[in-house]
C-alpha cells in the first residue's frame, strides 16, 4: 500500500474543504493528521479517506501506517491551492521572463507540485512539493510563482501551486 505521489512533505491542503487522502494497494491502513486518526481496510486496488475541513494553519505532520510500513510527512500547511494549467504561457519560466532579482524572494509558505515531467524540465512529480527557495524559483512557472507569491504575501497564508502544462498542446485539452 502507498500514498498517491501528490502526498509528500511540504504539501498544502486547501483550507475550508474536506481533506481527502488516497492511494493504492490492499490491506489495513491508518492515517493520523492534525490530531485526528482514520483507520480503513482496502480490498480494492485504490483507497480514499476524508478528514473534515480545516482553517488556515500549520505546519502539521501526517503519519500513514500501512500494515507494517510507516510513512511520515512533515511541514504540511492548510492554505490556498491554485491549479496552474495550460499551454506554453503557463509553462513559461521565470528564467525566461528576465524578472529583476529584487522580485525573486524565497517564501517558505509557497510550494509547487509538478504533475509530470517534460523534456528539459528541472522538476517532476517524484520531487514532491518544492518550497520557493531563491535557488530554485527561476525554474518555476512565471505565472504560478508571481500569482502564488502575491497571494501568500498579501494574505499571509500558505499557497500550494499545482502545475499541469504542456506547451504546443491543443487548446481544446484545457477548456470545457
């Protein structure tokens, strides 16, 4: 049994919405998050459980126990989560935008998760949630970083950016 790859240390759950945790595998499991515990038995190849909505805050830890295996995720926040999806405009990196250095600041409450790896991309799903550090933000989506950092600084909350983009893809893939 295992957690879905979107669940890793440094992640951000959306405030005010049910917290759904899911993964794959069969067996017995228990997830402990923010002082609450949920146990389950999975007889199928996938499983899901739900914790009640929470307000902004953190950092928290999430512990998942699957049969005899324990997974501990640290530095988890409850904040705002933005989906940055689209074509090349969303894929456009800060390094390509010639953003002045004074606008590029580390923000420990701003995190990014990349849903896949494209050729020549620095980050992928296996990297988990990545904090906005001065040494890596040049490789972030420019729109994702600027929007997320602006919200985080203005509202003093954690912001998670989920990046899903593919330059030169058909626009019909991204609209209803």
